[in-house]
């Protein structure tokens, strides 16, 4: 597979599971109609982000969430579409324990094949959630995919790098950023998303919630060379659908392959024979 159609659902989010469930199902249908192969929802889309949107220390509706997760998986199977679903999951059998801030991973057969728990928590996150402890990748639609959630993807380069080390060519980044008046951070967030793609030479797809009046980051798809491939407008509920070319996700910068790096850095403005002399013998290739 060289081309993949992905979707980012920049959806409104409330503290009510029933309302959020209707939004999720509606956007699953919209994505299916547009031929999306992998759809990503924002961080904690099922129950609402426990900082500012949902009750910070309320009980997790485990049984209702299980039913919703099953319903989403069934819808994915019907549409032959994979999904990254921002949600929360129990961290222990103690109902009073803080849940994980999680991303449920559903493949195009409707199988729940994994879950990633946010590993790095902001000081406010830590009031509501238990941190995860590992970075996982999975195969979806024939491509190795990594997931990093909000803060851990923005501020910690090693989380994305670990996904790429495991072979990921595409990173999904569910986020919820933010209901507070920190609008000055918007260009900083955009820059960090761009950097995660460019420093690893992979696709980076970041899905924010639709937040009004303060949404401090667009939903963005960044190409492996660091250019903006597709983006949303702030504070608009929308489905962003775009096709990506997986051949561009060479992981050249992560591998620090000199020849592949040159192609990313210079395109056709520099001939390979200009730097051929510094390539290790095994990397030198005959010129046309």
C-alpha cells in the first residue's frame, strides 16, 4: 500500500457520555461515506476531558464505556474502517482509582487490537488520571502506526521516536487543547507537531477537539518533510479527510541515513554526486 486515506474528527466534546456517543457515531458514518480507512478522534472523546470539561474526580462509567466501545467496533467492522478512539479505561479494579487517559485502537475488522495509555501527565492531568508506562505501535490497514496523546507527543520527542523505532510510518496524536485562554501557545503547539514529523521523517496526524472560545491548536496532518499537508480551522467542528503517500515516510532523519536525508533536505536542488565522496562505501550507489 502506498496511499492511505485518513480522517481527523475535530468534534465538540461534553461531559456527558450519551451526547459524545452520538457525535462519535455520526462522525464514523461521515468518515465511512468519504472512504476513510483510519479515523482518529480527540483525546477522551467518549466521556470528556476530566480537566475543565468533565467532572475531575467522578466515577468512571466502565460498563457504559464498554458498551460504547463495542458499538464503535461494530460500526468500524460494518464500514471496514479502523479507528483511534480517545477514551478512558480502568487503571485497577478499585472503582475509586484514577483511570487511564487512553486511546482505543480498533482495526478495520472491528477488532479492538490494543490500547495506549498516556504516559506523560501535566500537573492538572495528574489530578484526574493514572499515567501509563509504555509506548506501543500496531498495524492498521497494512501500515505500522504509533499513538501518542496530547502532552506526551507535544513535549517529549522520545515518545514519537520510540514509535518510529518500532517501525511506525504514521503517528496519530489525539489531543484536547484547551478551554483556557492560552492562545499564545497556538503557534508553539503547531511548531512542535511539525517538528515531530520532520525530525523523524514520518507522517504526523494530530486531532484536537472543537473547543470554543479557546482552542489552542488546529488539527493537523504534517508530511514527513515537515510541510503542512492538511489542517482545520480553529473552533469549527469538522471532519478533515486527506490522502497520504506512505512512500514519503522513509524515517530517514530518525535512521540518519545520509543519502535519504539529502533527498529530504535538498530534493532535486542538490545532485547526489556533490556529496557522494562522504558516503560510506556501502551507501554509494552508481549515478545514472
